[in-house]
């Protein structure tokens, strides 16, 4: 659970790696800041990628496939419209969440639906070998339905997992916690994390002190990989709010073989995924003659 006063962790987590997410081009004219998934941090089991995206029409992410993992899209500003080859359509607006388990195969498009800049986070979570070929599934929550707690200068939106005794309704195929914290000036939080899990922080706004009360503050666009332990303490000693996500997950401890949007356990499975996509079979049958419709608001 989360707390506003130090619960006395037996083994508090500290920052063991800091990565600045620099802008790069992705999709069709889109700009992303990638933290996990770049050279300095290829992955953090079970996490494969975290992008902070900022996209204005007509740029976006046109039709593309996925197999073997989950994508979690969390909108911060604006809106994105999603369409897939199974006829699923929807618009994710600021505060909304889409948790897509691609499993054996999805082809979809993700395009901006709002005026000006459309901003959000997209997290890729690996699936275990036994789940990689499962049927695709969506979980979508509007912002008003995301569990939220406000207490002692701490505002937390519980996307997955638990904080302050409140649990998200989202089911995570690979056990995951995903918490969106805002700490007002002078506030602090002490959040439990299951000890065997890998975890990291990504700072969206402001600056904060993470793990060690004597550490220097870290500013936005940084990802902080955390050491093993049972919890993380965070302090906002600045004059403006601090917003960050704390993400943790149970490591799969399996081989990772990735070829773009296909993530499997062996090279032969990647070749199979390429063939299945090319020949529209084994999960990609609906790809025949499918194209997303022109962008709609």
C-alpha cells in the first residue's frame, strides 16, 4: 500500500540507474521520448519499452502488428483513436487507459484525435511463453473510472495494482503495478513494492527526491531504475508539483527475442510470426484486405 509517513521498509529501494529519455522519431512523423527500450536500457524484465509520446495530426502510428506482449496506453493530454483488424474501435482521452493484450496477434492503428499536441505514455509488457499465443484482449477505463486516492498532499491514480489500500480493477496477465502519483510541494509518499519485482519511476513533471532522502533531486523525462527491496520513498521538496509514474512487475526470467513489434522466446518463433503476418494466418487471418479507416474524431 502507499502511505504519507514512513512505514519503515525493511529494505528500502534506491536508484541504481538513471536514464534521460531523449526525443526520437517513431511511426509516421511522431516524436517519442523512449526510456526503456533504448541503448542504455534495452529492457527491464518484464518491461520492454516505455515511450512518452507527443503527436499532432497528421502524424501518428498507422497500421502495424503486434505479437507476444501487452501494450498499455495512458493519455495525459488530448486524445488518440484506435482501430484494429477485428473491428474494435475506440478513443482514449486524457486520463483514460487502454490495456491491450496482443497475444497471438493484433494489427491496429493509433492516430491523434485531438487538436494540437496529444500526449501520453505507452508501456510494453512482455508475456510469458505460455501466454504469448493467447487470444487478444482489451481492458479500457475512462479517467473517471480509474481508482484514485487523495491524502496529505498526495494524489495517486491506481492504473494497476494497489496503493493506500485501494486496488485497480485492471487484470494484469503479467503481474504489474502502475501508479500515477502527483505530490504537492512538501509532500512525501512511501509505497510498498513486492520485493521480487523489478521496478522503475518515470518523471512526467517537476522534480523529486527518490529512494535516499539525501539524494539530489531528479527532473522530468528521466527514468529511474530501482534496486531490489520492499518499498520506495519519494519527497517533493520543490515549490511546484511533482508528477511521476511508479511501475513494477514480476520478472519472467525467460529469453527475449524481439524483432520490432514481435516479441518471442526464440528466433524460430520470430520467423514464424513474420510468416504468419505475411501470409495472414495463425492469428493474423483478419489482416487480409484490412486497412484502418481515415482518422475520425
